[in-house]
C-alpha cells in the first residue's frame, strides 16, 4: 500500500473518539518496528520525521524511499502517513519534493500574521498535491530540534485564524512538553483545549509531547477532539534501556552477540512493546 495523507485517518479518529499515534522514526530499526506493530494490530499509523532525524538519515529522499520500500517489502496494508514533524518553511518544501504524504509547518515562533501567511501558502500547495498539513499555535514546551518552548497555552482566537485557512489538523499548545515531564508539571490545560475545540469545530487536534502524559489525561484529551498524539521520547527511552540491559548482561560478548542484528534486537522489541501500549491507550487498534 502506498503512503497516504493523514487526513482520512484523522477524520475517522475524530469521529470515532480515538487517536492515531505519530511515532517518530530515527533509523531502519525504528521504522521496521513501528510498521510491523501497526500491521499486527491493524492500526493506522503516522511515521514522524524531525528535520534533525531526516538529516541524520542522510536526507528526506532517503527516508521517503526507505519507508516506501519497507511498506512494499513487509506487505504493509494498514494506512501509513509519512509526516514531517516541526518543519521549517524550507523543510516543508524539501519534504513535499521528497514524496512525504504529510507535513507539519511549525510557524508558532513567528508573529501570528506571518504564521498565517506562510500557512496559507502551504495549504494551497498541499491541497494541490493531496498532502495533509498540520499547523501549530502556541509553542509546545521543551526542545525539539533546537526549537525551545515553555509550554505556553495557545490563544483560541489565533487557533481559529489558522484553522480557517483549511489546514488538515491543528497542534495547539495546552501546557504539553516535549521530552520528559518535570516533577512540578502543572498538567494539561483542558480549559484551553475545550476553548480551542469550540473555536475550530470538528478539526482534528494534535497533542505533542505524548511521552509521560497520564492515561486519564490522554483519554480526556481525545474526548475533547484530539485525534493525533505524538510519541518519540518514550520509544527512545525504551530502546536505550533494553540495549543497555543487553550489554550490561554481557550478551554482546557471547558468540556472535556483537552482530548489530542481535545487539539491536532487544531495543527494537522494546519499541514494538511501547508502540503497542500506546495504540491500546489511544484506541486505534483494529481501526485501519
């Protein structure tokens, strides 16, 4: 199955009161583990690629070719969107050219007028090519590829301005944070989320920083219109922990335990376990 826009899967999720997970990929093992899990669980999935990860994997064309080939070789039949995460203006155009099926333009650090102008332009380009477009209002806390946010809450009126441009989905800051959440985190602002939902109607909303948000908060966010939830750090931590355990137990010193296929296998399984757990919480299993 070829890559698809995220639009249809998110509209279905919004109506069905569940969320589709965006799981960021960092290399071949990451991509393979996430695709296999989505297929096994019959769940739609969004593969997220930050600009830093895209550079690490030698470029967006390499990523697009790898994902498309892997979908074919693994005989993946569930809907898969390849999505640029927190894209710059230039990065969006590079991913469109590379064959991504979905992009996020993060104009949240621009004045609202500039965010609107650039987003409006990208809406027209994406519509012409059948690509889904995510926009952001109100910076997400933490750091993502050098973009630092303190977890500000979005202005619902600004959210409406961006939503009215015809974007596919909207990421609104509601106190969420990228990476690990600090002990003094105040939690999600459901008051902001509800106000945003009331302004943008049925538009699918996006929750960034899905790692570490308690399950009850995630389920409440889904009930208030969140149809896409991003997970990255949690998979990285699971991979790191499993790989560390393998080495600390000396398994890399036994036989051909040094072979990368053996060395990375526990980490890949940990990613699969994490993705499965998240898909269960998000409610996307058997929704492909």
